[in-house]
C-alpha cells in the first residue's frame, strides 16, 4: 500500500527543524535530532515527509536489515552474498520506522531463539532497530519512553551497530539510522544524560501571523481533497531538495573547517561547560550545513548555526537566552549587557564569570539596577557581606539555610531585600548569596494502584487533591511531578517529571480501573523512576496494599524492593480504606522507613 505523505517543501515555517532533519540525512553520524515544541506544529508530518526527499537506496535483495553495497557495516547474510558474488541490487525507498511508546525491549533490539541456539544455530528475530537500518527511526513523545529502551536506541545510534545478548548467546547486526525524537516539554522532561545523547536539537514554534496560519490551513485542506494533485505541485521543489542532499553527501568528506572557526567553536563549547559529545556533534553539523549550502569551507554562519543546534538541549533555560544573543548578535553582547537586566531578574540568574558584583556609580534610584553586572562574588567581599548580614538583619529573611555561604548572587531576592530596606542603592546588607544555580526542588512521584477495586475512585480523588496541594506550593517548592499507574500485570509511567499540573490532572482523570494488583511491579517502577531522577524523591503510593500479581507469596520480594526504596525515596502510603483483609502496606512502610497516612495534607515535600 502506497501512503501519500505531505510534501516536505510544502511545509511552512519551522525552518530550523527542517534544516536539522536534512543535515542528519546528509550525515547520520551527527547522532539524531530532538525536536521540541508545542502540539500541532507538524513535527510528525515533517519527519514522515523527510523520506520523500531522500534518494532511493540500492538495497541488497532479501536483506532484512536494508543493507546496501555502500554500507559501512553489513549483516552476516549480505557479507556472504557479496563474497559469493550473488548479491542482487534493488531500488528501495528509505524506510520510516515509528517506535510505539508501549514497545518492549525485545521488540526494539530484537530477540534470540535460545532453543535453536542450543542446537548450534542462532535464530535471530530482528527488532525495530534492525528494521530502521539505513532508514529513519522516529520516536514520538520520547520523554515518555522507558529509560532502558532509550539507552539501547541511543547506543545503537551512536555506534551504528546493535548487539543482542541472551544467556551467553550474542548477535550483532548493523543499525545505522537517522534518529528523530519529538517531545512536548510541558508533558515531561528527559534526563540530562539522555538529552546529551542526542546530537542536535531544534525547537518548533507556532505560526507567527494570521496569514501564515491561513495558508497552512488552506494547504492541508487542498491536500486532504486531492493528495495526488497536491503532491504533484511540489514534485519539482522536492526534487531540488533531493539533489541538494545527494550533492552534500558526496561533498561532505571534502569540507574543511578553518582553524580559527574550529577554535571559536571549541571556546563556545567550553564556555558553557560542555564536553566531547557537544563538540563532536557541532563539528559534524557544521560540515553538513556547509555541504548543504555548497560551501567547501565551513563559514562562521555555518558554525554558529551548528553550535545552536548542538547546545540548545544541553544547557539550562537561563543560559539559552545568553547563547542565542551571542550566536545571533556576535560582538554585540558586551555592549548590551544592561539591556537584558530585567530578563535576568525574571530568570533569577545571570550567567557570567567575572568577579565584581557591584559597579560603583553616582546614579541613584532605579538606576541601581544598571550597577549590577555579574553573579560571581569575590570571596573577600563575600566574607564581608556575611558579617554585615546576619540573622538579625532585615534581609536575613531572604538568606535561607546554606545560602549565606554561597558565592553566587541571587539578584531577584537581593532587589527585593533592597526595596524592603528602603535603600536607593544596593548595600552589602541587601545582597543575598546562594550556593549555585537554582534547581534543588524535590521530585515527587505519584503512584496509583489502578486495579479493579472498590477504592479506585477514592484513590484518584486523593491523588487529585495532592496535585492541587502541590500546585498551590509550586511557587515555593518548584516540585516536578511524575505519575505512575499499575494494574493488570505491570506498571507504566504516564508522565515523566514535569511541572505541568494541567497535564498531570488530565492524566489522573484518564486512568481507568482494570485487572489485578501488580503491587511489586508498581514498587519496582517507583524505585526505578526515583533512581533515574538522580535525586532523592518523595513518593506517594495510593494503594490498599493487597497485591495479587504475580500469584503466590511476595513477602521476600516486597521486603527487598522496600529496602532499596529507602535509599532513593521518602515514601508515603495512602490507603484511605478500612478493612481486615491481608495487606503489604505495613511491611512496605517498615522496610522503606515509609509512613502510612490517610490524609494527603500530611505529605511533606521539603
């Protein structure tokens, strides 16, 4: 069946995403692209349309891994065919493999039939990584993907091979693909370790004008009414893109990065404290951009765009605006520091490494804002400030435990302190210090027992009440919340750590009651999610504790996982039910140092 995809050249807007996809098609070794942005900006449409502008492959007939004669790595079957001069070449479209969020690890990496291995032959059943070789692997909502699966995919994307090992039997096959992940940050975040594994990223934007929005709607309407005719209108434009990609692939190995530009790229990478992966991705992206633009040498413009691609997902939100100003307005940043002071106040941070917090000036009043340049505090001045701003000082309300010993300026709190103290210019007693950049909020995990039970509605109601309480405290605690549901035979993450309480409430209300109570699986998922967060979490478990899957006595397993939970999470168990049936809740609380409570108001976040 032939599927009609929307023409790539007919997609309006979001040029960064389109360029990011194209340079990954030119050089898949860039390491894939992470596309972020709100819903409804054609992220999925762009990915599927990409295959239309890629040249057909010269594939070896019958190969389940889409091997070509030009492949760096060949599967064992194709290597044998080439050695025997029996390889037959056929034209084949670039495959687009979509990875469902519910995929198991075996379905992704493939599986080995152990029974056949015992008899002396390895019978390997290819997974999605094998099917995507020399094609596109598309992961929608990658932030909701199980971390073990994400790790396996990113390992293959980086190495170009996939290794499967089961019970001492191993199988290796090529897995070189264009990796494309999309996510809406409002629905949950990716761990920094996984973010770093994507070579580049691009952020999608909503249409900026009514005219653009109308044109998008008209094009989609025209495509829906007569897709064949609409596609034919853009055949020539798609063909031009296809030819540019082919030329860029052929020219890529000859593109040179001048020494001064490469040094500039390295300096920018080091400035934002990034490592080898960021530099490697930036260099490969710069070469691919230059090849696509027909340049024999990488230009400064090519380098800046590559740095933006390589750094955007690796640095924090406070640093992004500084990076964009630096890359989009080179040479102007030093003269424009004061223009962005209000933005820095709202971000509660300034990113700069110089060491004088206050610039002497004769100005008064609100002009004091312009006297503050940098967050880094000279250590000698820091000690003087500490002596002058003890607990009895008015500004002491703002210097919380541990913040007095920091060496970074908390600009917003310092300005508030200055206002309360009625100072026209900032004094030493106004300055608030902190250890480092903000980010110490305690992650919260809500785990719902969604098995068939009389108390299911009560559990959902309690969870919604907890969500409401967390939302009220969000300004103070800055808590990120993850949501887990367990029923039937397993547990799944419905929302990764996020501060979007609207999505949290929607996900809670969408949970349906069904199946048995896999309490052990629920506890394992809570442990796994806590461990991967990198911080000690607060976990709130809504369950009656009457686990009945797997069948049998789970006492020893419950004790083991509860002991592990003690090290990574502070656990609260909310039952809310009265009854005399056997329950594991007391056992869980005993070995995890947890607390059994009946009121969500007793959950302590900090």
